[in-house]
């Protein structure tokens, strides 16, 4: 449903215009609401309602082995915000989420199939360069074998 990498800007009011393909995918499903929350990768993740409900259920039902588990649940579930699309196909990124993930004027939306990520542009491209410059490790080989790349 959400594919590709898109370079966009956040306007002065904190809104992002979703790419046409992302909007079309949502409208096709008669969705006009996204749930935004913080990712452990220091970006935001945006889920359509049905996907969020499934993800939130898994997080809620995960056993809390340590206090850190509870803190992670609190971070992710407590940061979740409903973000409706406006008539122009924009979402308003809540100020607290914007500041916690250091989103500035230039952002990158990364389609991850059932959801998408919203990254600070510099952080995203820095992370991607690090990955591309990495020597092939056992971890990378295992990933490649698992997914058939």
C-alpha cells in the first residue's frame, strides 16, 4: 500500500502533504485517519486505523518482563495521536511528536508497505549511507537469505 521514498517539507503550521499514491491508497480503503506515534528508530510511524489497532493490541498484550518494557509501551502507546487527512490531503504532525523526533522543514516519508515512516531528512540519509557503507556481516547475510535478496 505505501511504497517509495518521498522528500517533502513540513509547512509553518506543522502539516505534511501526503504523496498522491499514499492518499489514493487511503481513499481506496475509505480511510481518512492515520495514527502517528514515535518509533524506536527516532522517527515517526503512521498507520491506517486497522493496522494500528493490530499493532497496538500486540504492544498492549506483550508481557512486561522489566520496567523498561513498560516504559517502551508507555512511549509508543502514550505518544499515539489521531491525525486526520484534511481536504488537501495533509496531516498535522503534533508539535510534541515533531520535536521529539527532531522533524524540521525537510522530511522524508518512507513507505513500509502497511505503514510509513516520517524521518528528519539528515538522519534518514545518514542512516541509509551507514547501511550502504557497511561490510556484509552475518546479520546482513541472514537478512538477505530470509527475504531472498
